[in-house]
């Protein structure tokens, strides 16, 4: 009787779980023949027409083929982890398989088929795909799924069996184990990458395991909406540039594959803010080609294949203005062969003529959400244009730093105000750093690059920003002569300040203003204003500093308070686990504010070509155009 009651209870629980999941796939028992994932049978013809009709696409195609020829001489991948991760092997497996399978389908040269099959059998023979760090399993599964599906008719029965078995036992089945699938409840890139990859595995093996495949596809569509909620309302991606390139790209891979296979993406692309996120990514890169690398990101920009899907979906080729150099500049184009998703760029090219791309129209982009941001620029076409970007948000967001209120700035083709960005995780984890604890007093915030003192923001009483705080973009204006955005930083400094507001503006399309309006509580506060720069800094007075870099000059001028003394601080880190930071320095000033007082910091960043003509009095933030 007890056993029967247990079984009944278990059955009821399973029914409840099933009812909570929408059945998108329904009673589908048969899918289109292989290849069925992302690039259907016969769709190579359209890509060949695109290649034949545009020199840039032809060059990219040849670059991919040349890289595939290089792969022929590479040693076989082995299951060797770095720390707790197998991820570098999984990513390389995906890169090799995607490139080689693309080359085979486009040329039918047997060498590409043979090498792709060799890669697939090698990873299929691994003892496992490291489920304790499930991103490793995800990318390996996607590699195996694309290879299995795209080469299906040309693989031997023995190879098909081995690869299919690996997809099921080393990919999909571990995703059903609760000790490995915590990402199903995650609101960040893990959810997107893992769900997309498991769905690819399910699509690949559908005819052999239809019930399992339907379960996985339904689960992916149901649960990927959790991180997709974070794109609302305007498209800002809370984890920044690098993880947009990861999470959003895999999200697009899923949406595109569903749409190709089922003639619908089950409403995923219509999730609030998702289609708007293309605007976010386009604006994340300055005229120098460097990204606004807040949170865990690298400063270097890169080609984003997903942007081509967005451009097609929205019928807006101007979204690709920032992608253009990565295809048209021969040096940059060759560097893209490390991008494991590069073939998807051609899959989503849709006959587009790269030479006919036009620049975006808007020079101001503002997005709210978990990490509010504002991007301002004086021009899209002038390589010497001014670009300044500022972020709000909270340090408690996944992969966040204590960089709330921080900004970056380009002018005259130089990045003047910079962000270190991320430090490689293994370099910290291997030394026992408690890196993923986001609490206020976590060791994470002792990592030099992660604290607010090395970001272009404020430090109050030599203390950290509050993890529980959050800053919104409170106002903005695209007024050409005073383009601006403001943010309220008060909750980030609630231990030391009663009020903290920051505004940033491009004035007359010629220079930048950074203004902070602060108020102390019933105790005094010492506030430090800093800007991190790769330039050489020469202090030319108590309130002026001359920055030089690449033959260009920028004047940093403090208008108020008058009684300050500019200084510099080293970027040599204090711990042996910190990464070195050569060629950088912090410049700024400190002010001790008495209790119950108000003050304003007004700093001008004046490029050489501005000619020294600047506004004499910057108005208070409430009077800025809105």
C-alpha cells in the first residue's frame, strides 16, 4: 500500500510538472530529412548565390575553406581539462565541426567530410563531456548534433551509431539529472547556451528517440524564456558585451533552427526586448573598435554572427554597420577564424551586399532593465568621433563588477577612458579565490579589476559599492549640442552619501562633460573621482592634466570644485592572484565633504581638435535637456 501511494504521488507530481510545461511540439513523430538543423537540404544554393554576387562574402567563404585546410594538420582533440573545465575543447570541437561541415556541404570535397567524421568520432569516444561544468557538455553536444545532422547521409552506419549514442548518453541524458541541470532555473547565459545545445541534440536524433527529443525541445522553449525576460524592456543585456556574444548567439541559434524546422519559433523572438537587443549590441562598440567592456568582458570587439540574423529579421541592414569592418578589413577578417560560429554569418547573409550598408541614424541609445545603459556619439561615420557610454545597474548581476556609474570614452581614434574588463577565471580559481560569491564582503571584490576603485566612477570613504544598490538611467536627451544621460547612484553609496547623481554629456559634438552632484549625511565623506586610462598623464596644474596617446592629446580639466589637486594612482595590483596592468594609470582627485553639505564635481574631457572652446558654467543636472 505504501509503495502504491508513493507511485501515485510520484505520478501526480510528474503530471503537475508536465502541465506546467507547454507542449509546443505536440504529437510530431517525424521531422524533415537530414540535414534539418539550421541549414536545410538544398539551401546551400542561396548561399552560393550570395558568395558569387559579393566579393566580401566570397572572401569570407574562402577564409573558412582555408582554415579548414589548416585543420587537416591539427592534432586530434583530447579530453584534457583546464582546472574544472573542458570548455576549450568543447569550443574547439564546435569550431572544427561547424567549419568542416560547412566546407563539405558547400564544396563536396571529400577531405572535409573525412576530417569532420574523424573529429566527431574523437569526441564521441571521450569518457564523458564533463557534466559538472555543463557548458562543456552543451557546446560538445551542439558540435556533435551539427556534424551528425549535416553529414548524416555520408556517414557510415557505424559512425552514425557512435555519434548518436554520444549525443544521447553524454549530452542529453545528463541534462535530465538534477545535479547537473541547475541552469534550467538560471537567468543568464548558461540557460541560453545549454537549452539551445540540448535542443540541437534532440533535433539531430529525433527519429530514433522521438519521445525524448520532444521532451527536450519543449523544455528548451519553455525554460529559455527565463533569461530572455532580461532583454526587456529595451534590449539591454545585463551581462555585457562578451556574454551577449555568448548567450544571445546561442539563443539566436535556437530560434533560427526552430523556425527553419517547425516554421515557427513558438513566439521566442517576440519576447519583450529581444529584437531590440540588436540596437544594444551595435552601440556597444566605439569608433576605435573597442567595446564598452563592463562586467566580465574583453575590450577587443569581434564579429557577431547573430547580428546578421537580427538584421534579416528586422529588415534593417544598418544594424550591421559595426560588423562591416570585420568582413571588409583583410586583417580583421582573417582573425575571425577563431570565432566558432563564423559559418552562421553566411547562413544568415540572405543575399546582403556588404558594400551597400548604410550607417544608423540615431546617435543616442538608452536601455533600461537589469543593467541600464546609455551610449552617446557625435557621428557614426567619422573615425575621430566622440563616443561615450555609461552604465547603471548593480554589482549583484551575474558577472558584474563594481562599475556602476562607470564610463568609457573614445575621441580622435583613441580610447581615453577605459575599463580593464575581466580577468581569466582559471587564473583566479587556481589560486583559491572565491570568485563566484557575489556577497558584499566576498573575496570577489578584493580582485583588483573588479572593485570600484579602478573603474571610472566614485569611491566613497575608500569603500566598496553596495551590492544591494542599483542605479537607473534617470533622464536622457539627443539634443545635438548637449546630448546627455543621467543616473542616480545613491543606493550604491548609501553608507557614505545621502545623494549621488551623475550626468555625462557630449557638448557641441566637441568634448565631454562628466558631472556629479553629491550630498553628505550627518557625517563627513571622502570622495575619490577616478578615470582609468592607457594614456600618458602629465599634470599641468592642480586642476588640469594632459593625456597623450598615439600622437593625440586630451585635456582633462576640473571646473569644480576649484580647490582640488589632481593626482595619479598606480594600477599595480596588491595580490599575487591579480593580473598585471602594464601601460595604464588612474587619474583623478579626492575631496573631503563636511557633514550635511552639497557639492558638485564637474570634469571636462577635451580632445585636441576641440580647440579649447568650452562652456564656462555647466548647469546643474536638473537643468540638463531631457
